[in-house]
C-alpha cells in the first residue's frame, strides 16, 4: 500500500518520466530498428544487415574514428590537468570577480565560440597572422583546442566548487600537520574532492565525445575529413544520404549509444556511489610550500588571456569596417568604429533572433514545469530511488545527435516540423536532464523541516511543493532556468534537423523556426557572407550568457557542487 | 619547575569585538591545564592563538622558553585535537596518525614504529586500516589524539575534546586523557565549558568570561576560594542568596549575596531555634544521595544530603547552614573572609 504522500510524490515525477521515455528512450530503440532497414533497387524497404556492412565502408572512416577518439580522450585529459591548477589559483587568490570572468567561455553558445576561433585562427585575416601563418584547421587538434577552450571553465568550476566546500577544520588540521601548497593539494584536497574530480572528468568525456558545433562551423574553412567525428558524420549522412544515409547514420548512432551507455554507467556509478578507496601514493618529494601569490597571478592572467582573447578579437571585428576586416596584415584596433555590422545583423538576423528567443523561453518554461516537480520529488521523497536519477544521468550522457532521426518522425507526425513548437517540445531532451540534476542537488541542501512543517500544517505533497518550496527556491530555480535558456539558445543540431526556413515574420501565422545558431554557424563561409554582420550577430548572441553569469555570480559555485550533496 | 607555556599581553579582536584579552598566563611542565568558561567566552580563541591558527593583535606566545608568536603551527611543537576531530575522511587510521610525520620526512620504518606505539597506547591496535567513519566517536577521538601526539609535542591542545561523546564514554575518556597525559609527561591545555570535567581533570583551572580571565588556580583554590560571584556560580553546586532575603545571621552585613554549597546546609524536621524555614518542593534520588529542592524566602535552594530523616515533599523543614563554610559577595567579588573574618569589620 502506498501512502497518499508517496502517490503524490510519484505523480510529480510522472510528466518528466513520460517525456523522457518518449523523447529519450524511444528514439534510442527506434535507431536500433532503423539500422536493419535499407532500400532495395526498387526503393522499397528490406530488412537486413547491409547498413552495418556499408557503414564501415564509408570513405575516411579511419580518420573519423581517430578524430572521435582524440576528442573523447584529449579534451578531458587536458581539461582536468589545466583545471586543477586554475581552480587552485582561484581559491588561493580568493578574488570573487575572477570566477565569473573565467567562466565566460563555458556559458556561451558553442557555435559562437567556434566562430570566434575561426575568425581568430584565420592565418590571413585573423590574429593568427601575428603568431604563425599556418592554417590550424587542417588538423583535428584545432577542434581539440576549441573544445578545451569551451569546456575548461566548466571543469574548473566543478573542481573549484569542490575545493571551496572543503570544511575549514580539515584545512586547519592540514595546517597543524604542516601540509601546505602542492603537497596539501595532492595529499588532502584532491582526494577529498574526488567526487568532483570524477564528475568533471566524466562530463568532459561526454563533452569531447559529442563534439559537433565547432566541426559544423569550422568545416567552412577546413578540409572535410580532417576534423569530422562520428557525431558529425552521422548527421551529414542523414542530411545528404537519403534513405540509405539514414540507415547508416542509425548504425553510427547505435554505436554511439552503446559507448555513451558505458560512459553513462560510469557516470551514474561515480556520481551516486562512494567509489572504492584506492591506495595512496606518498608525495614525499612534492614541494611543501605555498605558491607565491605573484606566481598564481601570473598563471591566472595567462589563463585569462587564453579565455578572453577570442572574445576580444570578435568584439574588435564587430566594430570594423569591411576594408579593415579583410586587410592583410589584419588590423587589430579598428581605426574607424562602425555600427554597420550591428544594424545589418539586427535587420537580417531578426527572424532568427526572434525564433531563438521564443524557442528558448518556451523550452525553459517547459523544462521548469516538468522538471522542477520531478527534481523536488526525487530529491526529497526519494521517488524511484536511484532508478529515476540514473535515467536522468543516462539521457544526459547520450549525444544529442542520436535523437535526431526518430524525433523527426515524432515531430512530423504531429505536424510541427519547421515550427517553434516543434523545437520547444524536442529541446527538453537535452536541456532537462542537466536542469533536473542541478535542481536535485539544490533541493538536497534544502532544509528538511520546511516540508515537514508544511506537512504538519496539513498540506499535501503538492501543497508543500507549490505553496512553500517553490516560493523559497527562487534563487536556485531562476539560475537553473536561465541556464536552461542558455542551453536552448545555443542549440544547433535540432534546429538544423527540424527547421529549414527562417521565421516568416508573421505572428498570426508563424512558420519557419531557424535559430540564431544557424544564422551564425550557417552563414560563415557561405555565399556572400559578411564578416562584420556575422561578428556583430555573434556578439549579440552572447547577451543571455553574460546576464546569467552576472546574476548567478555569487552562488554559481554552489549550484555546480556535485558529489558531496548526493546520496 | 619551569614554565612550559606562557602567554603575555594577548589581545584579539574580530572587527570591533573583543574576543580575548589576557595579561599573563603560565603553565608549568607536565601540567594538565583546563580552560573553563561559558559559550563565547574566548576559549577557542585562546587555543587557536596557542596553536598558531589565529594570530593575536598584540602579545606573545612562548613555548618551552621560546617565543613562537611568529612561527606557523607546525613549527611550534604543539598538537591540536579538534572539537569534531577533523580526521581526514579519505585516509585510514594509520595514515591519519602518520600524516604529521610523513610531512616531516621521517623514514617509513621510523614512522611505523611510532604509529604502532601510539596505536598501542590508544588501544587502537587492529583498527589501523579502517576509515574514520567506520569508527565509533570515542575511537575517532583517540585517533585524533594520536595524530596530535605523534610528533611528541611539548603542548597538547584540546578544544572540547569530549563534548561530542555520550555521557558514559565521556567519563571513560576523561580518565584516559589524564592517564595519557601523565604517561607521556606533556603539558596539556584542555578547553571545556563543563565545570565537572574541569574539576576532574585540571591540575590548574583558568576561568574565562567575556574575553577576560576571571581566576586561575588549582581546582581546590577555585572551589573553596572563588574570586567572584561568577566563578562561584559557574562552578555550580552552590546556593546564592541575596542578602535582602536573609534574616539576621549574626554576621557582618556589608555583603550583597551569601553563597553556601549544597552540601553545607543540613535539613531537619525539628526546626529548633532557626529562623530559616523552607518548604520542600521536590526530592531527587541519585542512588547514593538526595538532592532536595526547597522554597525559601521566595527563592529556591538546593541541598544535598545522605539521608532524608523523614523529610517528604511539601514538608516544612528547618535549614542549618554551616557558617564556617559560607562565602560572602560584594559587588560581584568575594569578600576574602580568610583575612577579615566573619565578624563585621571594626
Ligand atoms: N572568526 C571570527 N570572527 C568573528 N567573531 C569571532 C570569530 N571567532 C570567534 N568570534 C567571536 O569571539 C567570541 C569568542 O569565541 P570563541 O570561539 O573563542 O568562544 P568559545 O569560548 O570557544 O565558545 P564555545 O564554548 O561556544 O565554543 C565569540 O563571541 C565569537 O562570536
Ligand atoms: Mg569553542
């Protein structure tokens, strides 16, 4: 027998559960079915394994596998190696304004970030001209570079949050024992924040293995097979290969699903369970000295230069006149400041900006209405035990591209292709898991006596959630919603697949839903593409991210605190 | 004996708030010193300054004749036991205890011998591969103690080391702490707000209140000759009666309050010639003694007695105060009757 409280708690997770089953789990299975379907000479569907055979005959597959492998391994490895010192320096310097600046590149649309790098690394018109006149985009390491730039701040944030959460008495015990500096970091801090380190690593693995947006942007200035990975290949097979391509794409997506499932299991294990203790290495020869503040400053400034350089270049570009943009050698500081780029991008880009705004708002609210009750219910009432939260983390670790083909079927069947609503109902599959996870951790730290009091006052689970908890979780929810908005704002794969025209600017009979990411990512290198307009549009696309970081700057490290609050 | 630990002219403020101010504090070698005071009195602050976790605004800390005020914690020859133990959760018992030594770069064999020595003393043999959370509170406390002692510090500092334990374990560990201190022959400074603990353990007790030292001395001195009303009442077991409520006792009259310990009043159903009559409100049986609560002249008094002699709740009884043991207080300070005598000053 279930108590009414249990039943109500279950009802709170139902919408999220149903959504994830339809939009997350069904596509995964559907892909698998598609792998066995291919057309015969007459165009009718036959069942067989020819897709598997043909998929492995695709030209350049070795390079593509190599690239995927590289992105999946190099990105997390370098990220973690760079993030640990950065987080340590940030903690040592203890300047509250540094963190938000460092975080910038992780919270902007991936497409915008990629555009910055393509501009900057251009060996004739970009800043690269002054460093070495080589084209980096002939090598997959260019994508690794962009990926690291994009994900390093997030890894740093997770590790920094962990470091900040080390209780003062442990810090003081270490001080009494004479442990300081690097020695303390290795012997006390890092083992203590192991859950954060593991989460950061797995998140970076997922991030690296998904790489899509920078490839999409950089392909305009690169040879096709140099940088492509499986994610992108699957997309382009589907995009250009008709029904044959679809079957082969499904094969690749199924492979990705299997690999991601492996990663997901790892993620769930590591995030939810205490990992086995391993033997400690002795760090006898590590310097037992505090890093001098000057040295810490030096390195932090280096990191800041790395993170901010592409931003600066983009902003400079956006104010340049066309002749200065294309001049060789490139002009660094514009001699004449023009707003032409901004005017043009606002006029031309208007339908794209409107679509992105509406779709992102819609997604954020949908995610809020479905996700917040679920997060509350699983965190406070342990609904579904570990199963539900595991499902969330599982869906989170699936590459977005694998949902694409089956979802087109779903959206088409309800007549919502190429519409705002079509995007709004599909986006939560990649937005909701992370928001539920964040809110889950947020509610885990929420004082328990609040709902107990509400319960004593005779409120039901709904009552205590809607009338007490929601009102008090304003800060957690607003930051999470803003983050949801930003993920939606930066989405690329779904709008590429589900929308094919810009908004027709008719609010009574809207049609078309191409987003600002397509406007930015799709125009680069195409037809009459205009650097000034593009860079201005890219700058505009940063606004929501800057707002998020500004509003969340004080509590941002608490929202990404993982591991410690779990279980 | 030489003074092993000294603090001179220490002042510590947090913003405008004065957390500790003391002129002079000295403990001899092999002393078990207890710092006693209510919450917020500055005990932890004192200890943290001694440990080097906090630096004083002014003043100096001297350990073993050497001024250590400017030295970092690990160079001061002090060991600290934290109130919540502060064991490293990711390290085993062995590794926790060994940590201060591994930092100091001793050889593994040397460390091993010493850790096992301490495991033996702390009765922790067999637990060395467990993690802190697999231990009971009392065991964790002993690990914390071992870690503080491993480098053979001159001074062992303990901040409310027993307050997180339940009553039985607390009494056991209390004996254990003192034995260990004696066995190792070191100077211990133990902070507590529990007067019974202080009396039981201290060779020397320092009473703090509102950032100031109220009194310092042996438990006997402090008990029988509290300098102030605060010290007397904080040590407990005493009845304080405002002079206005008292009938003429035939003694000097220039006091505000009279203090009499709970065992220095006797009760009798025979009222005899006393003017002091109380009504019994409540009788508590402690197993070997009784605590009788009385209403007397509008206040409550407590009396400890070995047998009731027929006294029951609600009975009216005569109170007989042992006049040789009373204390008199004026303006919050005790009148030193040892010198002046009970009779009114001439
Ligand atoms: N870091 C700090 N910042 C500001 N005020 C502080 C700080 N540490 C202590 N105080 C204040 O100094 C006073 C003395 O604190 P302390 O911790 O020494 O008290 P305590 O005697 O140990 O009390 P307790 O028995 O509650 O532990 C308190 O009023 C406390 O609020
Ligand atoms: Mg204290």
